[in-house]
C-alpha cells in the first residue's frame, strides 16, 4: 500500500511507529457527489449530474470498501449505466495494478498500468494514499470521489429516474438507526479488523481485537432480536457489515489474528451471512480467490512467505434460518 507525494509514487507502508503501534487510516480526499440534477451533495459537496455512461467505477474485488459499491451497483440496477474495472489482487511495490496476467480486468477506459496513474491524471501533484473504490467522470476526465460510504449513498438514489429502480437502502425513517449502527460497525468491525491486523505492538493488538469481538457480540445479540441490523428491512448497514463478515473466516481470522472466534461460531451472524450471500445478485460480487490472494500475498510485513492457504472450506450456500424473524426485504421509495 503506497502513496503519492506531490504526484510521485512512494512504496511506503503505514507508519505505525509514529502512532505507538496503531494503524491509522487516512481519510479519503475526493468528495464530489453525483446527484440526480447535478446539485450539491448532502453536505454541500460540489455536484455532478447523473447521466448514463458518464461514470466508471474502479475497484478491487478483494477490498471490502470497494465491495460495498459493487453490491449497491448490482442491487440498484446500475450495471448498464456505470462501467467497472478491477485491479489485480496483487498489491506490491507499485500498488494496485491493471496487470491482466495477474487477474485484473485491465483498464480499457484510460489504459493505465497502475491505479496511482488515475490519481495523477486527476491531479499531477496529488498527495495521499491511492485507494479503491474510485469513481471516474468521463466528461471531466478525472476521478471525482474515492469515499465508499458516499458512493453507496449516491448509487442508492442519484440514478433512480434513469433506472426506474426505487429500492431504498437508506430510508428516511431508519436513518438515525442506520447511522448509529454504521458508526459502531465501521470503527470496531470494518476498520477494527485492520486495527488489530496491522498493529505492531502487543497492547495495541490486544485492545483492538477485544473491541472487535465485543462489537461482533453486540451484532450477534441484535440479530437475535431482528432479521436485519436496522429492523425488518435490508439496508446499507447490512451491506457494510456483510463485506467484512464474508472475508472474516477466510482471511481476517488467520491473517489478521482475529481468532477469538469464527463467524461460523456465531449462530445468528453465520445464518445472517448466508442469507445475504444468497440474496439475488450478491453472490456474484464475491470473489474468494481475489480475496485470499490479495491479503496473504500482498501483506509481506504480516505474511513474508506469501503462502496462500488452501482453506477454510466454506459452504455459504447451505440453508439459513433467518425466516424465523420478521423481514420484508428492501423498502421502496414513496
């Protein structure tokens, strides 16, 4: 995981020593919003209008943050409106690449070899981490947003008039609940696995791995009372948790030493994971080969041998028991 400094690529890992052994995630820097009419975003971010075939999504199939956007693109019927390219699972000295021989789709839109080149096409003097997902505006010829949480919200509503898809993963009546769940899940689970896995001091790892499993225990209890995280409707909160859960037993449990329990050991979480995996369209967005190859091969500070394990064997297609709780799928907009 490298970064650009004044437009120049540097193969530089996170400086955990500077933070007492803590992994500190850098905030995203590109925040232009796609809106139905091109007006500003919800916090007055500059806007761009929703148009068919104007935007292109760059992702990694291994990355949980990018995975959120792929799921939303699928469930909201945006595949014919927004193209997608994915990087190779191997993130080495040049960062994310579009090397087809290593499993990338290539970049037919801009023809770059490395993901960081999209950032310098956007700003020749860009400084910051080079991350996925990132949304490219073909008209402006630049990346306009690299914040997954914002992209999920844009995809949920900006293109509805073009697609006729009225499914709502952030319904107004549930927003307070969704925001509260998202805050807990992001800090302690989505980012919590990284804070444990990238820790370079024992006490830091201990603190974060305990906080991670306390949060998983909270979600387990919550899902014992209701079918989805915000109640009876599937929302963005479920999508955001799913992308971590589906990677947990495959990579985080072993590679990141998040091994107090497996998701398979949680009755509610494991059944919930299977329900979401089996939801029409979601399974198609999951690529376990990319997931395992990326984490075990790319993080040589954690796995210097770069041996990719054969297991575990998962059967996410077997029946689940979530029908025992009331749930009505996805809510439609009025």
